[in-house]
């Protein structure tokens, strides 16, 4: 009987992997434009597998009776399967996934306009970073509101459907469901974020005042921040030529010991609705990432981050598909951990040793970056992420006037002006649609990356050490979800995850 059950479980996992590969291809084609993007068909296949009542009954009954200490790997497979069945009961409701896919396709293909002319997403970001005419920056920033308006009714309905589905399963709301299935303790999360906000707030408040003085404008508004940061809180673009980004990435990855030419990772540079995006189509044999054409240090850190996602997928050695951490099913992985693995490599491009050796940044500039520019960038990103997170939590908590909520939180969290006459923006962001309850993952990713990078420095001295690859593979990549994500952090850094390493960098 046990042998037959194991054979059945293996067949389930083979089907699970095929369905995830199909979804990965569809999502990749949505943003790369390389082929047809049958998102609904791919989602239906995942739904078919994860709404199979006999399979769920097998998993739940087996999990209830298994000796977890005697059979830890099998117990882990069953636990992740159980999480996936629960998540799928909401996310794979046809009404939910078809609505999500419609929003995702609209966001990917929406044509922005500025002063009556088409505007590419990459050009919008460049304009917000570089345009000295504040009025033009303002109009450019407002251009995204047309997409937000187009999405508004559908996104509100999607949030309502997700909440209703979660409550039908006995959860408080969809946020509660997501955090529990991703093995995240909600009280620990909020305590951690509150500590970060409290300790970084003085630095951030001073930064906002400095940015206002830098551009001679106040009060500062959302369309001012990227431009003002470029005036005095970023290293010069001359150190980071865009046409050298991939070459330096390859040299960095080779320098830490990976055989980069044999890794199944493909790169595409193309205009997309965000900075970068990785799709692990088939783990570990097919990983792809796409980056928006950009410039400067930010282009490097984004490119390195996306390669970090691909590297994790390509170096996973666990044989069971349910433990490979495919991202398309709620419960199959913890995004905070996946983003943390990506940000480990993204953090390489922020390290002082990398800036000296790879970008030839002079020592005085490296020290200024470490003590002034990087802390400012960290604070700006932290409070931007906290704003987005709190906007989303308000939406799932049933806030009626989300336009007023977005304005209030922009002022309270980011300390920025959001004029009453300007239209709301938040619904334009694909993360609320396709990656719900996600913003905190980027904050936790920074904590994970800084703790791991601090450990790399302690053990290996720098990133120019070929032993680093073995350390990353053994502790963080190879096992996939066979080991719970918090345990991987504790085992690899010899301490539980905490904000300490992050706050050291934020307050050098």
C-alpha cells in the first residue's frame, strides 16, 4: 500500500511540474513577446491538479498519520502539498484566476501617453529620474493613472473574491491565508517591520529634508524622489555603463566559483512594466530573466538581482517537483526567501569590495557610498515598500475610500505630498494583481541578503572567492523547500533572521 501511495505521489508531482512549466512559458511569453501566452489554459491545468479531491484526501490522511521524525522528507513533501491544496482552493477558482489574468494582460500591454504621445515604461522611469522640469515630471508621473483607472473595478472585485475564498476556508482574510501558507508568523513580521521603521525614521526624515534642499522644491512629492536622489545620492553613471552590465555580472558570478557558461540561464533586455522579471520555467534546467533597459548603478543591481533568482533555480538539486519552489502556486514556496536569494546577488553590486574591483570606483567614492549614499537609498526604498504594503493591507481590510487612503499613507509613511486633485495610482501596479500580499517580501529579502553577505565577508573575506558558490549552493539553493526557509537562514548564517545586519548597513 505504501509503495502504491508513493507511486501515486510521484505521478502527482510529475503532473504538477508539467503544469508549472506550462504556466512559466505563458507568463514568460506575456512579457517577452516570444510566443502565445495562454495564461487561462495554464491556470486551468494547475487548477485541475490541485482540485483533485481523492489526491487531497490521500495527502491529508497520510500527513495526519506520518511519523515526521522517522520520515522527514516525505512529511515535508506532504506538508507542502497540503499547503498548495489550501492555496489553490482560493487562487484557482476560475472567477479569480481569469480576472487576475485579464488584469495581468492589460497591465503588460497598456499604452501609456504623455502630452498626447505614446510613452514607454522605460522612458517613463528615465524621465522621472532625469527630467529637471518638475511640471513635466509631474505629468509623466500622472500618466500611470489611466492604467489605475482601467484596473480599479476589476482589482477591487479581485480583492473581494480572494477575501471571500479565504474566509470560506476559515482564515481571517486573504492576507492571513497567504502568510500562514508561506510559513510567516504575522506578529513577528509586524514587530520586525515596526522596529525597522522606528530605527530608520530619523535617517529618512533627514533625507527628505535634504532632497527638498537639493532640488529647491518643497514639499517633496512622489514625482520628485527619483530625480532628487539622482542629484546627490547615487554614484555617477559613468562607473556603470549599461553595455558592461552583463559582462560584469558574468565576471562576478564566475569569480565566486560558478561555471557560468554551463548554467541554463537566458537573459533578455526589453521594455516591460517593471525593472526586471525572472521566470524559472523548468527547475533546474530552464531559467530566464528579462530586464528593462536602463542606466546607472540601479540597472546593475536590478540585473544582478534577477540573475540571483535564476541562479537559485538553476542550482536546485532536490528531485521532488513539489519541493523545487515553483512560484505559481500559493504554498509551494516563500517569496521572502526567493527574493532574499535574488538580493544576495543584487547586494554584491552594492558591496565596497565589488565597487572597487569590478566598477573601479575610487576609494573616496566607495566610502561616501557606504556611509552616505547607500543608507539614504536603503531608507528611501524601505519607506516606499512600507507604503505599498500598507496600501494593500488597507484594501484587503475593506477600506472604502482607497484614494484618500493612498494620499494619507503617502504623507504619513513616505512624508510626501500627494495633491488632492491628482488621481490615485496604486491600482496600476502589477504586484497587487499578480503577486498579492508581496511587498513585505522585499523588505525581508534585504534582511536575508544583508545577513548572508555579512556571513560571506566573515567566512571568505570578499565575493572574489570561488568558495562562495559552494557555500551558497549547500546552504541556500540545493535543498529547495525540503528545509523550511527560516531553518535555511539559521543554518547558513548560524543565527536566526533578524534586522541587525540590515540596520548596521543603514546606520554605519
